C-alpha cells in the first residue's frame, strides 16, 4: 500500500520514543509469537497521499485530519503513523493515546471475534493505559462486553488460578482454551458458553440475564 511513497524510516518529525513505547507496551502485553510491530512515520504530504489512495472520495474528505494512525493492509505488522499522531502523543493527548493503543490492538492477530473481542480489547487497553501511567485514557468503548469478560475471567481466576489479566490475554490469544474452561465450569456451563460465542450476543436472553444477576456478587 505504501511501498511507492518513498518511506524514510528515520524521518525527523519529532521524538518517536514515547509513541514507540506505547506500541511496544501493547505488543508485550498481548505477546503474539513471532509478531513484531513496526511503526513507520510519514510526512504530512505522505499521509495525505495515503488517505487519498486508501479511501473513496466520499470518505476521504478531511480524513487526514481525524485519522492519525493506520495498520498497513499489505503488511499488518506495520503501523503507519501520521505527524498528528506523533505530535499528539508527545503533547500527552489522551485521545492520541487511545487511538494508538486501540489501533495497535486491532492490528494484532486473534481468532476471537466481535463482540467479545471489543470487550477484551477494552480491558487490555485499560491495562496498557495503567502501565503507561495515563489512566485517563478512555477504555469503555464496549461496556457490556467488557463487563461480561471481567465476570468470566473472575470466575476462571477463582476456579483455575492465575489473575484476571492473564485470562484476558488468553481470551485473545487462545479463545478456544477459555471457552473449554467455561463450558466445564459449574457457574457458566456449555449452554451459556455457546451463547456468548455467537457473532451477535442476545443481551435479552434469559440465561444471560440470569448469569448477570448471579455474577453481581463476584
């Protein structure tokens, strides 16, 4: 996608160290084997050209102003960084931290599908923000899903050990292992496990409502 934009890897558009720290913190937490995220810093003109080529005419108007980081579809291990993203991180903009954290999470491979993935990513983003000492970053994009994941990982922690964050990472890296553990758990069971594995969760399902009430005392 960007190979013909004459990318200069060491382009001087500001201090890259904090942005690189954000990306590496996300990557280290999820720890995908063999994965190595590569931030690539673009000039303003390169970024505008990228937006012009990558978006339809109806979507690209002003997109270079509100989209600041993208995963390269031709190489998902490469993150394309605009000058605005770099400046925002260096100015401690919480919205810039949020965008970089979530874009990096979405770029990392997983077999977990939405809506559970959104909940898992919220909890992982929360942990990353704490590690980076920017707890003000908004990480409640999928509150129902993240609340469900938090309850499920609490149950797994109590029945199998490890902590909630460990189980949240396993949820993303090896969801089948988590679903097998949940199906065997007396508080969850195979029926509820099957419900939450669906592509679209029915939040009005009586079984799910019953579980939510039961889990309130966790």
